[in-house]
C-alpha cells in the first residue's frame, strides 16, 4: 500500500493539489487514532504502516512548499 500512497502523493504534487494532500493526511491521521484506541489486539504493524504513509504525505506537502518558494 505504501507504494500506492507514494504514487498518489506524486500525482497530487504534480497537479499542485494541496487540499487533496491535506485531506489524505487527515484521513490517515484519523486511521492512526482509531488504531491506537483499539485494545485487545496487536495493531502495531498496521499502525506503523499508517504512520509511514502520513510521513509520505507530509513529504509531499513539503515538496509543494518548496516548489512554491522556488517559483
């Protein structure tokens, strides 16, 4: 799934679609909060993956800021 998120983020960056990236980050953050709230199961692997995806989206947002500053 991480490779898919990377491709989605790359597309949003190329399209300069900051709102879509922010929405994607917000969705992933809600997923992380829901996973952290669960008890009785070991959800460390999916939580790690979601947190990694959040980092990918944040990198995409940083790329947008960098491109805007360069222009």
